[in-house]
């Protein structure tokens, strides 16, 4: 079954505050966008991904992402992360009421299409979650066909998603588990091989691009 994904994204000026200093201050927003570009480039190359909806407070600031084959939607005013995800899921459900809807983080610059494809196959129509490499956060949440997304993102989200009935996927899925919040996370992603947009912003010795 094809999957529709919601990807939440802050305005580039505001996102990834713990990465400040990784690149020159005037290029921080560019880094935030690059992380998303590399994530979405991998996602849209997966055959089973039907639609990708980026939910953001300011779509105009991210218009260049439309060139990757994704859609942009304005999040509800004052909405937090989980309400933005519920909003995106409702929009996708309107088009495919019995389909599979998921939420994916936008900071996976080393993501390999094969890891995402394996996760979608392993889900087998169940509500599932992919924990980050630390085992505490969540990088991917999939609802069972036709059921609410019911997101619980934030600190400790992996445990909350499991408590809500999500089955944790146990495959290696290294690139899908490697979201980037800190400089150390970015170094880890670089060891896996960064996408071209992120790699272009980092020193050449940081990692070869994938």
C-alpha cells in the first residue's frame, strides 16, 4: 500500500537552534533548508511514497522545496508540532481515507531511500514507530490504514508512541534513525554520508557526500 507522509518544518531562521555555530551565522538558515532538501530528495525517490506534505508556518520561506515534488501547507496559527502533524494528516486523509499516513522528521540528511523503503515494507499495515539512534526520539511514525496518526512527538516520544500502540521497528535502518539536532548528530550523519546539499555547506573533511 502506498504511503502519504507529513513532514513538519519550522521557518529556517528558527529551526535547529542547537546547530548554531556549525556553519557561519549568516548561513544557518541555509543549513536548515539543506537538511530538509536532502531528506526530501531521498523520500520522494521511494516508489511507495505517494504524497509528501510539508507543513510549515511560512510556506513562502520554503518554496524552493516544491521543486522536489512535495506539497506545502500552512500549519494552523499557534499550532505546536503535534497539532501541525494532525492538520497535515487530516489533509492527506481527505484524499485517501483508507490509506496509510505517516509523519517523518525533516532532519535526516544521510537518509537512504532503501532504509525508508525497508521500514515501509516492514510495517505491513501496522501502526509503527522508528526510534532515533539514541532510542528516545522518533524519526518516523506510521498509522495503520485508515486510522488516526495520533502523534506524540517531543522529548521521549519513542516511548509515548509505543504506549499508544505503535510497534517499534527493529531493523538497523541506520540512516533513518540518524536525525540531526546537535553537532555530534551531524558528525554521525556525516560518517554515513550526507546528501549533496548538506555536504556542500560543511568543510570538505566532514564527510564525503552520498
